[in-house]
C-alpha cells in the first residue's frame, strides 16, 4: 500500500527525531525528562504512529537547539541552499490537531541565518509554545489576511492585516486566530 505525501513526510520527520536522540545518546526516558513529554508520546512520534503537534515539535526543537524550520528543513534533506525556491517545492507541514499550516517559503539552511515561513491558523485556532526553540530568536510577524493575537510573555498584541510585530523570543508565546476567518501571516526568522 502506497503512503500519502503526508504519511511520507511524517515518516521522514519520525526518522529525523529518532536520529537526533541517537546522536546525543539519550534514552527515551532522558528525552522525556528534558522535554516534559511522556516516553510513550515520544516513542510514537519517532515511529510515525502519530503526527507531532507544533507544541511537541517546539519542545523537541528546544532541547535539540534548532528552530522548527531548521528541523523540517533537515527532514527535507536539501544538499545546499538553492537560490530559487518555487512555490511547488516549498515544504508544507500541518499540525492537524491545532489547525495550523506552515509553509517554508524560504527554507533554512546551515549557510543562511534567516528564513521565511507562511503560517495559516484556522478560525479559532490557538497555538501556544512554552519556550522558544532557540533563546533570543528574532522574529518578524507580518499579517497578510485576517486577525492574529500574539502573546509574548504576559504582553498581548492584536494584529490586523498589514500589521507587523518585531521581537526577540525569550519565553512563552501564543498565536491565536482572532477572527471568524483564517489568519494568514509571514514569519521572518533570524537566528541569533
């Protein structure tokens, strides 16, 4: 039976997650302690039995010291930074549980410090991260359509179409679609 594109992407992601843990010589128990995620959930993610949520990937990225885009870029296994990334070649990842779709417009590469991501949050979707994947990560959030509530630490920001929020991320963040329609935004990420 042939896998769907989503199942193939989940299998590649699972293999990369297992590889990162193996590179560090950590047991599932050690990774569970470092992330606060159960061994069972981690094991199922590494075997592609579940598709990890954005919150789970964020916790894993934090302990592995990389952004989510960098992890997903590693999964795509690009050999080098190509100067032109056609729309059809831009990796798309979906967190089905939260209603979040992420398209890597300008995928990360070890030779580059910045990247562009298109985010889409379904109406009512709420996405919370307990910490940044890399402390001090620079982000620029530009809303293209809809309304987005971004909470950084204890400070909330309401963003409408055309608004841009610039920040460095040191603690928890939350993205919530604040309207009745999907929110679509560009996230520019620059590594510190």
